[in-house]
C-alpha cells in the first residue's frame, strides 16, 4: 500500500500537534516569568535549570522511538518496559547527583560561573523538577506503543492534558503566590509532565493488553543485549544533543553580555522550537510508515520536503518582519533592551526547521534499518562543530553570546545532515531508491 501526502499528513498531524503544543510551553512560561519580579535573573535561572533538566532526561528521550521500532509482542513489550524502568531510575539519580550541595556549587558557581542570585534560584528550580526525567521516560515509552498501534490521536490528547495542567499551575502560582518566577516555571513543568504520564498510563492500557496477549513473534527474539545494542547509540545521541544547551549556557556565561544572553537564549530557542517541532514530530512517523525495506521512502521524502519548506518559511515570516517585535516584546514580555538581543539570533536560526526535517528523515531511515551508531556519530560531529564555532565567533570575533550560540547551532546541524547522508545513501540504494 502506497502512502499519499494525505495519509502521511493524517498520521503525522497528531504527532505534530503534540510537539507544537509542547513547543508553546517555553514561550508561555517565559512570558509568565518576564512579568514577575526580577525577570532578568529568573529568566536566566529558569533557562539554566531547564537546560540541566533536559540533560538528565537524555537517557530516556529516545524511548518513544525505541518502543515504536522494537515492540512487536508480549515478550518484547515486557523487556522494553523493564529496560525503561531502569533508565528512569538512572535519570533521576543523575539529577540527585547534580543537586548534591558540593557538586552543585562546584558545577554552577565554580565551572559555569553563575552569579549567586541566579545559582540560588536555579537550585530551587532543579529540586522542583526532580520528578521530570522519570515522568518523561514513562510516558514516552507508552506513547511509542500508541504510535506503533496507529493511535496517534491519543498522544495528542495527552499533550492537551499536559498543557492544561501547566497553564493552570503557572496561572495559579502567578496570581496566588510570590514565588520566584524560575520556581513558578519549574513547578508548572513538573506538574504538567506528571499529569501527562498519568494520562498516558490510562490511554495506553488497551494497547498494553493487546501486546500482553500476543505470543512471541517467530524470529523476534529481542533480548536485553539486543535492546542495549539498539538503544545505547540513541541514548548517547540524546546525551550529546541535549548537552548542547548546558554547554552553550556555560559558554555564554563567559562571553560578551552574559546575563542578557542567558536571559534571552531560552526565549529565542523556544520560538525556534515552535517551528522545529514540526520536523521533530516527523521521526516517529517515518519509523512507523517507511516499511521494513524502506519501500515508502519516496512518499515520505516528498512530504518531508513540503514540511521543511513550510516550517522554515514560518520562522522566516516572524524573524524578518515586525512580528519579531510583537513576539518578543508583547507576547514574551521582554523589555526593549532585552528584545534587542533576540532579533539577530532569530534570523540566524531560520534554516534550522528545514534542517531538522531532513535530520529526522535520515534518522528514521537508519532506525528502521536498525543502524543507530551513525546517528551518534553525526550528533557528536554536530556538538564538536557547535563548540568550535562558538569559540571562534564569541571568544575570537567578540560576538554577543546568544548570537554566537545560534550561529554555532545552525552550522552544527548542517554538519550533522551532511554526515548522515553518507550513511543513509547505501541503505536507500539497496532498497532501490537512487539518490
């Protein structure tokens, strides 16, 4: 059965809606924090706390893709479920290590060089985010099962619940308390992911019952060693990719205009993420639809081309028109002085949504072919390029930290795309798709 743009769109749309709704969390919470006391310090602290929260989330972030690709029967479900539980414990332990007083002080004050006010706010925000990694891991595993069974609408419904919980908590704390803005943002995020995980538990129950009733498929002897061999490169990929934001946080703390850069970067990144999320949601659709022998690659590639052009065009419309002032000053609540630091970095990031679509298409091809090591190699290359370009542009050429960070980010992603094309080409040619 061939896929048309319409059938791919209908399968992908709930996943896109899920990522788009998650992308709105950042701008919404940044707007709330910007309207509370000491916005510069609290925006900076929230950005640092969120960067470290997603870093410790790295071991679990690819569980959705793993569940989509690997779970086929009762035995593979049981083994990946147990594997997920172990990863959740590991991720939570990593965050507890960061929070240990001696470790935290050396890391945030000694290494990153955060001002005392920002470091104290960040410490409280990270304690509030302690449930974050395990909740993320559990719900991504269950959402992978839902995607594999074609129930993508339930994934989107779970995100609606997450957003509603986030908005309700943020609004209540904004109105009823005098908590620091960074803590308000962390509490809203932590509550939201727990609510979504609980919703995923109930929504996935029928799918789980179906899987438990399936006998082990012939030839599908998925052992823990097989899971580790498949997942280890993906976990390392996630760690490297998610390390970018903490790395850039460290770099911006030692670059021109450090406080302004730390305050503005999460706002710029959140806007970019709104449009990049369209591509990020494409990965699971590719894995689920491409076919065992990549027979549906041409249809997915055509759809991806349309998606990449549309998402990059949307960001360009904001970046190069008066909409940028409206977004940063009116919606996000930045002062004109802070907003001035956001305009050029946003323009630099315009190609990123299209590059993200290409990246997820390439990764989907490799994951369906169960070749995950090239994904890690490409991500390591991306991180290395980001670090090198930042050093040259900020410390060498004297660019403002947030501008140097976005230049480095765009060039690193381009390098990753170029490298992955060398690995996807042979797989596609073997499947009869010349490229």
